[in-house]
């Protein structure tokens, strides 16, 4: 099943931009996923388990930074 995810990452830290860019960079290493970024959010497209496994791994790594907030919308369709 193909899914589409729209998400925003809010590291609650003064120097937040490097953390956001690092998360996006890590998501772009997954060759089976399509990752599109704009000024408001990041969209991720791919097979359900591949997307969710990548998010599980990368959100976990981002939680090393205290007070990290993720906001996501997930739809069970390919909106790319």
C-alpha cells in the first residue's frame, strides 16, 4: 500500500535549523522513498512499511535532542 506523509519537525532549541536539515538529509538516504521539502513541511511518499520504518528510525534519532516535536498527517494514498 502506498502512503503519503506530510510532516513538520520543531526542535525546541534556539539553534533549530541544523537539526531540521539533518532530519531531512537522513530521510533522503532512503532510496525507495520520495522526499519533497518546502518551507512549510516535508512530504514523504512510498510503501507503507518502508515509510513507517524510516520514520520510526529517524524520529527516534531526533529524540536524542530534548523537546523535539513532530506533527504528521498520513494518508493511505499516493499523492505525489
